[in-house]
C-alpha cells in the first residue's frame, strides 16, 4: 500500500448509483483516501453495480474478473471490492463468481465501506455486508466540489413491486429522509455554490408516504399538504437555488398539488422524467404498473397546461413476455402522441425472483432488437423535430463548463433539461445563467451562441422561464 492511499470507483447504472459513488468517494476522502486518476494508479478499486438488467450484471462481473486477474499478474497489493445492487441480490455467491474479491457491500450499508476497507487492510477480509440498516444514511450526504449541480437522496427503496423489477429486492423497502435533513443538505450545497438540485428517489413521488417527514407543528405557507410539494416549496425557498428537478416520478404521483408546484414555485424546472414502459393498457396491467395510458395522458395534459414547454423524458421496455405486434404498435403510437423529448429504451431482461421471471420469455431476441431499433429511430426523428422548433429562439442555460465532447466549446442545460453547446465568450463562468440563441439542432443536443443583449431587447422570441 502506498503512502498516499488512492481509490477509484467504476460505476454502472442509474443516477442513484452515480450519487452513491459520489457519497462513498467523499467518505473515503474523509478517511484519508485520495481520488486516483485511473485504475492503474489505485490502491483501492470499487465497482458500483446495477441489477436492473442481466447485461449490467454481466458487465460488472466481467470487469471485476479482469481487475482481479490483472492484480494477480502484476503481483500488486491492490484492494478490489464491489458495492451496490448486484451485491444485494447475489449475497455471498458474488465471491464464488469472482474469486479474489476483498469485500462486497450492499445498497443499504454503503456508509460502512471505509471501516470495511480498514478491516481488509488489517488482513480481516474478505468481508460481506448486505444488512438492512439505514441508520448510517445521513453519513452519505457528502458531495464533491467543483460542480454547480447536485443530486440529493430523498427516498430510499421502493414498494411498488412492478412485475419485471428487481429494485424492491436490491434497494429494499421505501424510507423517506426527514424533510429538515434534506433542506439542511440543500442549504449547505447552495452555500457552496450549487445552483441546481435534483431530488432523487426510485419512485420519488412516493416521498413521505411511508414514514412521516415533516414536523406536525410546521405548515406550508403555500397551503401544500402533500410531502413532495411541501419539500419542493422548502427547497425553492433556499437562497441561491435557481433550479430544482426530481426523478424518477410515477403517474400516480402527478397530483393537482404537484401540478400546482410546477406552476407556483419558480425554481421547479419544466422537466419531468416519467417512465411509461408501454403504451398498451393490456401490457401495463401485466407489468403491474398501477395505471393505464389514460391516467398517464391526463397527468401530462395537466402538467402541460401549466408548463406548455414541459420537457418530457421516459423509459420504455420492449419484448416483455407475451408482447404482441399490436401491443408494440400501441406503444409506438403512444410515444408519438406524448411527444417525448427523449426516451431510454430497453430490451426486456428476466430478473430472478420477480413475478415476470415466472413467465415464458417468449419474444425472440431478434424481435426485441428490431422493436428496440424502431423505437430508437422514432425517437431520433421526434427529438430532432422538437429541437428544430427552438432554432432562432433564445433559451436560458445554466453554464456547466467545457463541453465533454469538444474542448473548444462550453455546454449547459435548459430548464427543460436539453443539452446546449455554445461558443465561450469573455467573462463566461460556470454557474452563470446565460441566454443562448439557438442556430442548429440535433436529436439530443442544440447548438448556438450567447446572446444576452438581443434577448433583453426582444423577449418576445420565447419566454425564457419556460425553457
């Protein structure tokens, strides 16, 4: 082990996993570990895993196998561990699948990782911890410096039990953080320069429905009675917070109060990620999603009534057991009707222990691939058409820094969560809100140049507060 201990975390999966990685990294830093530039210079490597699809687990297992093999060949004293959803699902069998692992930690014990690493260093490994104790949840509030956006956990676990989903098994029961703890974290972030906060939960519109999150003596000044709108109101009141998002939502949570929050709370962005999974009512019923297309349609209509420029993104599954051509075509038509700005489309993957795993996986893989490609092609065309409508208009952009794909450009996002790439100008700083005139569009990105002066002189081009 080197004098300056260095760590690297390789992450698979969703925004929840991304946030877990960040929080664990901060905890390790507090325990004397420095972030390494890459795996080769690391004394400790952790793979953060996903179990939503079998392919994600296969990638993680393959990565771990390569890391252990490389360590053996190089005769290094490197520590290799694994964390997250796959560990929670596999338990101690993960050590059989990847002999040589030093530790494995489940989703609800991530705060224990620094201590577990100390045990391994002391020669007490391998260590497995897949407990269901969330007492350490507030230890996972650390954030890395240097960004103007932040992810904040508000809801852990999920109780929905959709037929195909392994999340309730690997993430555990629903539990909402007390609102005062969330607000305290958001206040600290704002004080440190964070301008956009995204509240995270596996089904975030369930916030506060399983356990109490507000003191009974407190009341909403705007008259909100539901926990999530009340939380949005509290975060909106924090000086310095310019934008608020939340993900992922469920159609049942799109209540009149939540719609009112979009209308009345200035910081709440006109963007929602609302998984639909299918556009066929028969398939939604087999999936146990708890709504039909009419419920989804009405939720979006209500939101667009108060936020006409709503940026709408979604998740879709193709090839669920028994999916017919008619059901697939219904999904295709519904996606076009809803005019999604972007869609994440996945081929169905049976997950052990879920109700759907007992069904025959009868849609051939080649059909899944074909359907996947059709929906992706549809979305490319739809996304391009929607973005082309913005050419010639001004959009408000939160500047995030140098573009990841072109170091000569800078980038940021609109309130509707569209990526904007633009030319840097004198005085440009990360965290600024600037107005960009759009002159070119692609399916998932729009391009332009900073034009604050023209926007100020001609606000009629488009209401920047709706973008």
